[in-house]
C-alpha cells in the first residue's frame, strides 16, 4: 500500500528503535548513520520545527544518539518530554514507593541469565533479547510485582523487553501534548512506529485525523504500513526530495 502523500502542514513524530534505527541486542548497541541525522535535521528545519522523536529511551540518551539536533523529544514513554521551546516536563511516579519497587525488580533478576535490567530513572526495563527463553519468566515475575504495587504502576510489553512504569502516560499522551503546542498545533500529525508501545500514539493520531504508519508486521490500528527501517529512511528522503514536508514547498537541505 502506498504511503499517504505529505504536505507542508504535517507534524512529524518518529519512533527510534525499530523505526529510525535497527534494533540491537542491547540498547547501547545501536548505530546512527550520519545521513539519517542530516535527513532529520532537514525535515525539522523545513517543517518549521514540527518534528519530534518519541521513544522509550531517556531524553538524555536520545540526545547522545543524535548529537547536534536538540529536537523536541518524548522520552520514557511520555514520562519526560522536552517541548519545542526547550522546556522540560517530567512526571515522577506517585502513589508508589518507587525506590523499593526498583530494588525489588533488580533483585528479582540479579542472577543474570542473559537478562539486562535497565534503570531509566522513571521506568525500569528488563530486556531478554540475549535470552528469549526467559520471556515467560520475566513476564510472570513482573506481572506479580506490578499487581502487588497497585494501580499507580503498569507493565508495558515491547520487543524482547518488559517495562515497569508509572501508569497513565504513554506515547499517545506525549503526542497529544505536543499537538497542543507550537509549532505542532494546527497541523496534521504523522506518527511512524514499529512496536506495541507505539499503538497508543497511533490511536491518538487516528483520532486527530492524522496518518499513523506501522513499520513491519503485526496487528495494528495504524492506517498505513511500511516494510522496515530502510524503507522508513527512503520515505524520509522522498518527503524531502519532493519538498512536501516543507512550508511553502521549500526543499530541505540535505547537506
């Protein structure tokens, strides 16, 4: 299926892992191509700044991956967000003893077995990509922990990862917040993502009459589908080449 045509009044929201970047065995193992950084910079410039990265990673970690861009970013599934003016919005866990909960999760998986426990500050992720056979153990253990912690905490599944996070915020709430602010306000949102965590964003974008684009296979509420990371890069290049992502039809500078 052909992707929707772009125009100068779009606002672009881009997931990172599995969308802009190939997924690596560990979060630190990803590689960012210089041409990708140039394309995102060009899209940001020619769209008047209406480009945001939407990620489960921390904002600081996203900045490290894309040096020099300093884009609007939603990190940790919307629990932290940097708006287009540079303002920082952080939503600390409430209604739960977060240090105790983190210690419990870390202690549960301290035996290793190919598992990586990633403390992001506001969320805690248990990665099992290095040992997929541990998936059932990770899921059931975290389900019990989250159930005991109460309604203030939720369990977020992803690709070879389960994440414990405060309830009530996700990639969809982050996109909705961006869309209420300049330069996103009044535009038609486009969100590209690959994972179950991105379904929240797809629903919000659909409700706003925008274009939701799923990368890869799997059930989704997204209205469009694209094959893989390389196809996403080709689509971004085409948007810039057509000048359709730019106000007034101005072409982006790929240099």
